C-alpha cells in the first residue's frame, strides 16, 4: 500500500468523537482502568511535550526512539481513559504520526491494556476501524486476560460488540484465572444488549467459568 492509499491519509472520513454510550459510569469501568498511569487530559501542551521527547531521542537510535513513541501512545491512552468526557476528540493525526514513525499500535500499559481496550469502552466505531486498519490486534488480552470484547461487553456497548465480532474477535476468549468469557462479563455487569448480541453470534449461555458458574447465574449475584 502506498502513502496515497493509506487509511490515515483520509482522516476526515472518521468520526473523532466518543460514541453515544457517552459517560457510562459503571463501577466495572473503574476496575478495568485501575492503575493506569496518571496523566492530565490530552491537550496541545501534552502533545508538545511528547513530540519534543520524540525529537530528543532520535539521536539515541531507532530502538530508543520507538520506546519513546510507544510510551507516548500509552500516555495518550491514559489521558483518554482518565477524561471520559463526551467532548473528547480522538486525535487521529497524533496517533497516526506515532504509528508511522515506529510506535507499536499494540503497545501495552502496566496492566497489559492497549489503546484498543480504551476505544472498545466508549469510542465511536470509526476509531476502532482506524486502529484495525493500522494493525491493532482486537484479540489482545491484558494481564488479567481481558480482551477488548470483554470491555465492550462489560459496559454494554452492543454496537462495539457487533463490530468486534464481525471483524474477527473471539467470542470464546477467556480471562486468566476465572476463565470467564465476554458473555460472563456482559451478564455480571447487567449488559443485557451485549449479552443478546453475543448470543446472536453463537456465544454459549451454558458456558462455565472456573467457579462452575454460567453467565445467567451472575444475574442473581
């Protein structure tokens, strides 16, 4: 693919906003995002600092420069997660510039989460499409085994659940330890729309986790 054909060259075709799911303040979100590096909301000043750091590290060689870009991407993830404001705008230009210059779109934070985990929580489907077109792994699991599909199911973002499954997300992917599927996460967080969506794509309502509980049993807890 040449530069003129790259998805990011037509960034104005993407919706940069959060989804209509808006500021969904489910308690589970706080658990999903716990221990993320604390940074202020993304703004021009933060971009300037990060971009300056990138320039300062060019002379140290590609390996160090890539580490800085990966770090910048993770801090941007943290800024989006910490803001959770409907007025937020996803900065396609900034993220694309990091990726084009060597940042790994699948870089992880200390919890093993990628920028896709944050996008699956509340961002417009166009943002997810942009990341996929730039090499994002939609089945990447964090250190607890949670995939972006677990996140979308937990916050009952049914449109994102549909998007992820249609683009290859594994509905049978399990977390570590408790061995819970995305449908378990939908059930235990009262994600009725997501649960119905997963069932429509073949998720097993009788599947059991490590405690021998089915998704339906979590509705009674």
